[in-house]
């Protein structure tokens, strides 16, 4: 598996970790912790919303421990600081609050929402994401992706939730090229029936972002196990989708407060489609 990605300044032990994994890590290391760290562990597992949005000072007061204990706790779990641990919990809480109105209300309740000047804030965040995409995606990986697409007998597109937008655009763009393209959309709950049409010699182009669609990741893994080539667009080099792909583009999207964009992924999708058309003409 090859990933086209940006260089992160995260601890290798915590890079890409999710709240469920963090809970398991806390539970597994709980017996070896000191009594005070065990108290911190219990509080964090029982009060994720408080951990996500309160300051270290407030949390330390609630737990009746000095702030340095929280830092030691985070370090014991492999984090560079307690804020890094907090961000894992906060990210999960916001990602699983699907309704935008509820998400904004949750942010307002914790003084974490800035509703003013949304256009310039989103515009700047997207410019930064596009600049990062340009700096981190290598031309050789674009060429390799185009080769995979060009060799494929058929191209199948798989993506749910946010990723559906990207696969829908790819379906539109690739259908303007002399290539047989099919969307796996699970109509009528028939994901597996549609996937049964994907065979060796085909290419599965799968897209998924945290908190990763189980359908997409499982179906991509099954396809890879059957010898199908898998090309993916995702947001972490350690995502389940990246781990089953022959080539994975890791895209870091713009984020404003609790909301993420898709501008970088759509730009990458456009580049792949046009590069494929250019290769076919050549």
C-alpha cells in the first residue's frame, strides 16, 4: 500500500487515533496506572462531553487533581499533551452529531462557535487546504493513479455520506471519457450484490473520511482480498481504507469550527479525471 500524504507532527503512537481506540487504550493500561491516574481515567471515560469542551483547569478542579496530573495521564497514553487527547474526544463527539443545527447548538453551549464572517473564514480555510494539496500530492502518484484507471476494464465508485459528493462528481466526469464507470450506491441495501460485479481487472475507487463508513471500508477490503485493484481518497494514512488500497491519496480538508469542506477532494477528483482523459488522447 502506497500513500500520497502530508508530513504530520503527531506522535506515531497516537496519529489518527479515534475515541473508540482511545477508550480501549485507557482500559488496557488502567491496571498499571497509579491510583490518581486511574481516577482521571474513570472520569474521562464517564464524562467525554466535559473532557471535549472544558479547559484543563476546569477539568483538574472537577477531578480534584493538579493540572500536571492530566498532562502525565496524556503522556502515559502516548500523547504529546492533554489538548491532543481532548481533541480526539471532541472530534468524535462532533462527528457523531450529524444534524448541523444540533452541532452548532453544541458548540454554542460550550462557547466554541463563531458564527460571524463565515464566508471569509471558510474561503481562507479552503485556500489553505488547496495549497496543502498542491504541496503534498506528488505528480508521480497522479500518474500511477491514471495508469491504474487506464488499465482497468471497468471503474467502480464507492463512497457514502460526505464521500458521496466526491464519487458523484467522479461518475459525472469519468462518464465524459470513453470508460465504463459504475457507482456502487447500495440502492435497496444491495451493496454486496452490486459489489459482486467487481472482478479482477476492474478498479474500485473508494472514498471515505473519519468516522469512516464501515460499508465502504469492509467492501474495499473484501475486493482487495479478491485481487481487485483499489484506489482510494481518504484523510489519514492509517485509515482502514488506506490500509487496503494499492494507492491512497491522503487529503486534509479545510475545517472551520465543527464543519469540514470537500474542496480539496473535489479538486483532486477533477485532476484525476482530466489527467485520465489526457492520457487516453495521448
